[in-house]
């Protein structure tokens, strides 16, 4: 319960990171569901990307102030939404490119 924030005034919330991380991991679940039905080679390619992107994204989310709002100081919610969008776009791009390469490889 330490990282899950039910409100801004929750005493169990440390550094106000629980709610943004909870929202950010929704995209991770969607990609896992997609990858479940794809070949192992695609999962390995995606895992390389995720192994460095997810820890960096979590560090960035944790280090972002809870209430920003300025151009160079976005809010934590804005950072989560931006990083989640980038994560989804790159993940889908990796999946599509690897699928195409596997289909071209099978033709030869």
C-alpha cells in the first residue's frame, strides 16, 4: 500500500508516485497481451527495448514534481501520459517491423 495513492491527502502515499505508476502500467499490460499471441522472436526484440525504457521512465516519473505546469516543468500526470504514449508507439512499431522481417524471412 505504500505506492498506491487513493487521494492527494492519503498518508500512505510516499512521493506521490503510486497513482501515476498505476496508470502507466496499463500500457504495459496491453502490450503483454498482444505479445502473448506473437512469436518468441518478437518478444525478445521488444524485451530489449523494454529492459532499458521502463526503468528510465520510472525514474523520470519519480523525479518529476507532482505539480508542475510550466513548459520545462511538466506535471507528473503529463510525464506519465507522454512516456506512455511513446512507449506504446515504439512497442507497436517494434512489433510491426519484427513481424514484417519474420514474414520476409519465411519467404526466402
